[in-house]
């Protein structure tokens, strides 16, 4: 990783921030992108590292994504790694949810990945670099009450799958990582049916894999140029069993998600 230039979106907390720190440990130069200028400035001060560049970015806006790439090139003149991590979640059943909630998730989780990757592509092809999509088990198996989230992750999977196939002979590395339930603030900021944030996580965060663990797996995968990483035993079993017993898994996933506190369905 030494002197590689890596961009991490959604880098102000959770998996994004942990990945940025892990990349720095391994000698990379890291560009941190997130919506909150204040948080980014605070992180920059905390890290106190000359190999850090912060670029306030709302990935749902194409012009912000272009600016992120432009600022990176202006500073480092190359891009080796793009980690598309920025994302939001939701919790509401489809019949109740406002359509703008689903659109918000697609704009950030899917279009943010497309925008950033599009503008970074010339430089990634030149460096034979890596494009990473931080996804979820929800991108392999549709989760009830997560219609917008699952849809956006399935779309991300399709996009990266095509990107990988188109670039079989260019040297571009495309990696998908699905962490499973990870301790972060994504559930606190998840949108409910009317588009407001739910505020409280409905799950036991302390029992989940830490963002730091995910970051180590992600960076190891980058070094080994892996194709797909599925984390947690529960995640691996969900993906495997869904291939062979999809109808049974529908029931299992339904029952599991219905146990969440204040579940919108039973």
C-alpha cells in the first residue's frame, strides 16, 4: 500500500473512517470524502498526518463526485484505489414508504458509486488500480423493511459485475465486500417511512463485527486483489443457503428481521 493513493467515501465514521485509518497504517495516501465539512476537519486534526486530504463530498451530487476526483488528481496526480463506502439505510415496508426515501437511497448508495467510479476510471485504468464497493448481505438477499437499501445494493452489485467483466483485459481490479451487520451509525441515521431518521438502532450493536475488523479484511482483500468478500458466519450462510433453498430462506429472513425492536412487520 505504500504511496498508493486511495479515496474513501463516507469516511467520517464507521467502516469508511476505519478503512481510511487502516490504509494510512499501511503507508497509503488517503483522501477522505464525506458530507460534513466539520467532521472531516475534526478527523484531519485528530489524524495529524501529511498523507491525508479531506474533500467535502455529497456523493448523490454528480458535480461533488467530479470535484472529489479533480481535487485528488490536483494533489497527488494519480488514483490507485477508490472505495465506494458512502451509504444510508432505511427501515419501512414498501406499502408505507414514501418514494423519495427509496430515491434518496438509490442516489447515495448506487448513483454515488457510479458517479465516483465514472470520473475516477481514466486514472484507475492508468494505474491498474482497484474499485471497491462496500455492500451488504442485503445485496445478495432482499431484506424485508429494507426495500430501498436492498434495491440499491443489488444495483451496485450489477454495476460492479459489469465493470469487472468489461475490464477483464485492462488490469482493473474490482472488489465487492459485504460486511454483514457491523457496528456503526448506519442504523441510527436510517430513514423511516416518512424520510426522517429513526435515531435509535433496533439491533444490539455491541454484538456485531467492529468497523475496524471490516477495514482489516477490506485492506487485506485489496492487497490480494480479491473478487468478493463476505464477512460473518451469518452472512456466509445466508448467501450460500439462499442459492439452494431460496423459499426456505425467505421464511428464515422474514422471521429474523421481524424480531427487531419495533419491527414494522410481524
